[in-house]
């Protein structure tokens, strides 16, 4: 049993279609909780009651709880046995599957309700699940060993020191949902699908349905192109219209995103204050405008910020992070990159650029338009995406057939 300590130490972090995440800054971890459709639950409540009359009520509840736990187990196994081997342990932490007290889930459901966006409230927490995924909090620079959290009394836990607590500096974290970065060959229907990416087409569908108020200029093909100007254009497009594809955190708190604020003036002011946190004279030798070539984390001084806008500095640092390669890559990478939309690509196999060379590029020197970044996180993601051999439309047809078959039983 996972004992989640004081309920007040857990804060709402965010949610998607199937999960809600709460964070604990004291422990440097998050809990991924399962959601369920409230309208669906209400519609089947009569069926469950009828079933309970025929079978023992405890047996029904036990079977339901087992099914919900099995869903989480499948998710955890998928992360452990499929995604982590493909992307590498450096980029994927499958976490731990833990059991929770039911009263904790009820308390959390009440506590986070006021922070949830109205567009997500048609689904609530699955209160009878009593299981969740325990994961490191990647919005903070802390690497807790999750094993020490499992089946441990929280009163006996040492407090994990985050980078913010250690040296007084707060960390900016960028969460990007990149979407598909290539144009697939196996598409059916209109030929435009071979020229325009699915994300860009979906923008107009969402605009028509009213789920967005403005079409985004972000294109995943730009982000995965490996060309500096196009990668930079993609990130700035996300900044101008983040939708649910970009969120920015500072010290574990969300400070920029579609549910918080999309005011770039507010973001730029916040970034400037963050960059100036390490601008004292004792650290100027590692500043962005210095001539040093070390691989230490760079920061900005007032001289930097008088020449270059804070957003430009951070975007360049973000590109460096996305393009950083590993010296000993263990994850699967693809050698066939023919589907990327630009021939000037970072994935040319006949080039060789060391990790040290990539890290030592000064942010003001600019980037080479063609460089080998095989093994960087974008390369790994794209390689996994390109394993797809069936179009989304074909997969959806199979799903509908299975759903129809299940309902007819």
C-alpha cells in the first residue's frame, strides 16, 4: 500500500483525456490517476445494480476493481517493455504501479476540482480504482529513487532536495506535445494527406467544430526537420498559440499555457527574471556571451539581455536540448528518413558530430543547418513514429468493427 502522506502536500498539475496528475514538491514525484467518463458511469449504474442482484455485490466490485487495475498494469507494461526500450532509459521512466487508500482518492477529487478546466470536467477520477502510477516529477531537477517510496511510511522519508531548494534557483520546464513528424506513405483517401501533415489539417477541423478559436501555425514537420530556422519557427509558433501542445513550468508551477496565460509579454518578463538569477560577477565566465566552450549549463547576464531578447535566448537553449545527442545510444533509431519534408536534415547517416561538439556550441554562434544528431530525443521519437505501417483511418475502422462486435454480444 502506497501511503501518500498529508493530502495538502499534493497539488493539481494537469490532466489529459484519460489521466489526472497530482504533484508532491516535498518528494519530487507525481501520481498519475485514472479518470472515467461521468456520464458513462451514470448510464451504466442501473446495469451494475442489476448485475449485483444476480451476483454477490462484493464479487462484482472485486471484478471491476481488478479490471481497472489491469488497465493500469497494461499501461505500465507498455511503457516498460515497449516504449522504454525504444526511446531509452534516459528519456523514459515507466514509474511504479502503486495501490492507494480509497479515502485518499476521494479527498484528492474534492481538492483538485476547483483547479480543473471546465472542458475536462465531463470526466472525473475513478474513485474505486485504488491504483495509480508513481513517477518522478520532471518539472523539477530532482531524481528520486522511486523504490524508496514504495510501501514506505512517509513519516520516515528524508525530504528530497530539489535544485531550487539547494541553490535558490528556479527551473524552467518546457512540456511539448510534438505530434507526428513525418508524412506517411500509407495513407488512404484524399491525396492532400501526402502533402499536408495531419496536425495542420486537424486545425481546420477543430476551428470548424469550435474547439479552438484560431488556427495554429505550428507544424510538426518543422520541429522534426533538423533545420535551425524551421525548428525555431515551430517553437515560436507554439509560443504564439500553445493550445494543448505547449506548457511551461517554473519551480513546478505552470506559468504559461492555454489554461493559464498565453501573454508573451508576461512570459518574457518571467524568463528575464529567471535568466538574471545567476548573473553575479562570480559566474560571468560561464555566461552565454562569454568565450568559454565548457559544457556547463549556460545563463544570461544583463549584457546578454540588452542585446538579445529573453525569448530568443531560451528558444536557442531549448533547441540545444532537443538536438543534444548521446555518446552511447542504446535505443532503436531509423535509417530511413525519406519521409521528412526537408532534404537538409539532421539525420544524415554519413556525417559524424560528437556530443561534445553539440554541447559546446555557443548560443550566439547559431547552428549549422546540416548536422548529424542521430540519437537526439527528436530522432528517437521520429524513429518510433515511423514504425507505423497502418494509417490512422484504417486503425479507426478496425476499432469501430471491434466496438460494434462487442456491443452485439
